[in-house]
C-alpha cells in the first residue's frame, strides 16, 4: 500500500480490517498538491526507493502507527458500564463510541426492545460497512439505534439505509475516508414516512422531529462504530459539516405536483423506500420570482461553481424544491424531466472558470465524456439531465435548497422491509 503521511492511520486500520495488517506501507509526504513538478518527481523517486526497500524485507516504519483492532465482530459483547448517565457518556467518549452528543445507554433490555421493531434474526448481517468493513448485524445496528434515541419502529428504516450506503454505487468507502465534507442524506418516501412522523414540511432539515433527528444520527453512529470511520483516523474530513451529525427528511409528496422520488426510481407509490445521497452540504436558494423561466435561470446559475465536486467529477447534484417553487415550475409547464433538462443546459460552466490545477483535474476526469476539453468548453454539472435529483420538501416560503454531492457517488434506494 502507498499512503501520504496524513492517511497512514486510515491505511493501517483498513489493512487490518481486511486481514492484511502486516502488509507494509510506503509513505508519501503530505501535502503534495502544492508542490512543483520537479519536487513531485523527486518525491516519486524517493517513494520508488522506499517501495523497493520494503519489498526486499526492509522494516516498515508505520507498523506501530495505529493500534486499532478489527471491526469484524458479529456478536455484541456485554460490558459493565457506569449506571450514572453522565459517567456512562464520559466512558463512551473515552471509548470513542460517541458523536459528541449525549448517548442513551444501550442496556440489554433497551436493545431487546429495539429488536421488537424487526422480524430479522439478530445476528443476520445487513451489510459490511467501509472503510473498516465491520459487519453490521441487526443487533449491532439496534445498539446504535438505541444510543441515538430511535424508536423500535424506526429500525427497519435504518437497516434499509445501512444496506443502501453499502451499495458500491454509493461509494461509502470514498465518503467515509475523504477530506471532503460529504455525509449521507436520507430521504424517506411512502406511507410509512407519515405513519412514523418523519418531517417533510417546515424545518424538515432542521431540529425538532425525533424521527428525522434520531434516524440520521443512528446512521452516523453505525458508520462510525461499525464502519470504523472515527474522526481524525479513518474519517479524514478537513472540516466536516453539521449533516454528519444527522441529515434526514421525508419528501413532501402531498405538496408535490410531480411523481414522488421513489416512484420515479421504479417503486410503487404505496411502497416504503429509503434513498441515500452523498451530500457535500446545503445552499439556501431564496427567490421571490413567480416566473418559471426567471426562477430556473437563477437556480441553475447558483448550482454551478468552480470548486464543485459535481462539476469536477460529473456528479449527481440534487435540488430540494419548496412547494411554492415547485408550483411556479409546474404552472410554467415543467415536469421533472423537462425541468432537469433545462437546469442541466443552463448550469453549464466555462472550463476557464476552474483554478489552474483544478482545470487539469477536470480535464482528466471529463475530457472523454465531453469529446475534448479546452478553456471555452462548457462543462455540465452532471453527465446527463437525468443525473440531477429533485424532490419537493419543506413548508411555505420562497426558499429551495441546493444539495451538491461528493461527486464520485450515486444515490441508492432500498425498499423498507420488516
């Protein structure tokens, strides 16, 4: 394995999780993106010499850099923990089980009660979660659901979300280990969203709704505690974002003039479905325009910017349209297909807008797709209009939300089981 110095912990932990803990790591000094070509060549020559040294039996200097164990445990252990809530949380923080907010102790009785929310066997493996590739069993997911404050009836939704993020298309390996700010955003569709009280209206991305808050938080705890992405170790986010605590909402299907997301993705209207998106953050889109063409113009202009992962890597950008903005577009004659086509066409950005180094990166990533790459090339935000995601959510108000993505990720949907 070859790693930069900032990623030795990630590399060693992941090798151990994959059963190759003794494999040597050749190290490249970090950062190298700011170095000249001459300096990069010198570093590369040094790295080649290091690879040769390790391949011929040289001592691996990184072997003791990490003392993390494998996450491959299928049966949860019963541990003696403090009865006092404050003491429990202090011990949880010491053990690095916590997201920084107070946890509910996952006692045996609470976990048993959580497991009443599913018919699946407690030791069944739902998914293997990168980058540590820990086995997310029903029981271990339930433990994290208890700590997050979920109700038992949320457990099938959480398991579907865990299955979805583990799909290779979603690229949880990249999202968990990147320096980017990416975090999974959960969208819940179907009758169950209303039955369980998921918020699709006012403040649907904010505080105040237990279902939204605890489901998003439980997925984060699963990614951290089972997937092994501890901040500063395998999770290498430069800044992170608040959505890494919790990022979850339902679609406001009743207020939408169009086909709901899950039906658009091939499910029946009456099915219960969870969709996960690799979100890089949110941007408020505030416009009082009542003219569809004018509103389209300003939204498309807001979505394309030179530092966007979606533009660099041909991503999958998303829009959360408020019911008012969706109504403006519907009255203007747009359905989802024609709206996506218009946004895609109007959000193209001249390649000359990129920073010099980013231009080279975008040229490498997108020139084959675009049939060449030059300063005057108009770079689309996604490979095609259909790669733009749109849902309707939120309450009254002339605001929508742009959700840029990690770029190298695709949304994944899963039917919610029992």
